[in-house]
């Protein structure tokens, strides 16, 4: 049982680290290319709906 | 009037990119993958069921795109940022702290399927059921991939040895707040 709780502790720590590493990436600045791409797609779409 | 899910794509870009970066382990490739995902999501938006989880839908597109590219490449892409396999710290510091960089390096050595499972359920907070749905496999498969990934990480980082016992909540907090806050 002691082993189980130790193991759970390690697993919990792994998940905490995972969340932290992931969160760091989520908080990175987004390259402009994605917003430009969305704007471009939107423009094209508006062109189509007017047909 | 219902909102257009296309307008919500932008809200999911940061997490989509984080997922891509961790999956690809290469930021240039990750950004191309995000770009492809945006275009696919945009042009196939009518396939999205309004009221369901848009993020899960986007992640599914991203991972499917990733795996088809990998299949086309015929092998696992070896172009990884940095050198992940070498120079892994073999033990936590003497005070039991685990450096984030070491954690990242260890994580990057896991097979794609294990990284993916851990990213979905461990990092992004999807349920096992949602992750299984996204990966088109059984819940048990996701659980086993995630557990094998966790076991491998604890092995690589020697967390299952004496070091782990020193990892008190306090040292966990220390890891969480700043890795450079090493006491002497």
C-alpha cells in the first residue's frame, strides 16, 4: 500500500509537469501567419457567398 | 442566430499549437501542421456538430493530419529540435527537484502514441473517453498508452527511486514555481 501511494505521488507529479510544460507552450505568442490565414480564408469565403 | 464555429477557431489556436509542438517536437513542422489544420477545419466546418467540443474536433483533425504525414514519410520523422535522447539527467537533483527541461527531454523520447495520450489526458484535460474518441481507439488503449508513457517517464527521470520519496508537496511547488530556485 505504501508502494501504491508512492506510485500515485509520482504519477501525480508527472501530470503536474505535463500540464506545466503544455501551459508554457499555450502561453507562447502565436505567429502572425495564423491570424493572416484566418483573415484570408474569411475574405475568400465572403467572395464565394456573393456568387 | 447561432454563432459560426469558424469565428471560434482563433480561440483554440494557442492550445492547438501547443499540442502540435509537443506532438511534432519541431516548431517549424508544428506550425505547418497547425496551418493545415486551420484550412481543413475551415473548409470542412459543416462537418462540425454545433454544440459538441470544437477543441476536440480540431485536435482530431490535427492528429489525423500528423499521422497521415508520418505515414507518407514512411518512417517516424527524426527531425527533432535539439538533442533529446542524449544528456538526459539521470537523477533528480540531490534535493529531489526535477528540472522542467529534463522533463521535456524525457517526454520527447516517448513514442508518438504515448506522447499523444499523455498530452490529451494528462496535459489538456480531456477525459479518457474523449481521447479515445479523438484517437479512434478503445478507452483501454488510451489508458494503457498513457500509463506506459508515465511509467517510462518515471523511469527516465528516476522518479521511482529514492528521489521520488523526497518529492514532497513543497518540492513539487518549487518545481512548479521556478526551476532555478535551487537551494544550495
